């Protein structure tokens, strides 16, 4: 079992930067893939980015260029850095993890989920 706890969300202005954090407990991030998924109001959950157990990174097309996923295994913490925030980035951002996965990343890839941290971007 992996327990995940996100933090770092909040109300920001368009153009700002934000770093979300996710701390794992019960099991470390070592040996598992983890990622970020977001859900905007009234929409389905959307894959944002993932990082494999070998630190390979994967991004949704919508996240390339402004989002950076990283992980510090010593701190058992994963991060999502977001630059140049836009109002359309407004969503609840979830941290998630999976032990076995294929070549396609979607929100359904992940087995373990955090509670989410809300991000609101004002224009």
C-alpha cells in the first residue's frame, strides 16, 4: 500500500508559478512509477505527467513546456512545477502511483491516489 498526500495548491494569478508536492508513506516511491492527474470543474480526470522508477518522464501534450515532474527519493517526495499558469489550469491536482503499467499513460493507469490539492488560477 502507498499512501499519498499532496500539498502546495492554492489561489494564484495567471502567469504565476507553482510547485505541488506529494509525500508517500507506507511504501517509498522507489520501485514504483508515480504521476500527476488533474480534474477541472465539470470535466473528467486528465493525465498530466508521470515519472518512472528509472526517472524517465512522460507528459501529456497539454503539459509539455510548462510542467516539470521530478522526484526526490531521499525525501520520498514527488513534485510538479508549473510555470506561466493559465486559468485553464484550474483543477484539483492528484498525486498517484502504480506498480505495473504499460506504454500508455492515462488517469486509469494508476492504482494509488492522494486526496488532491486544488489549484485556482485567476485571470
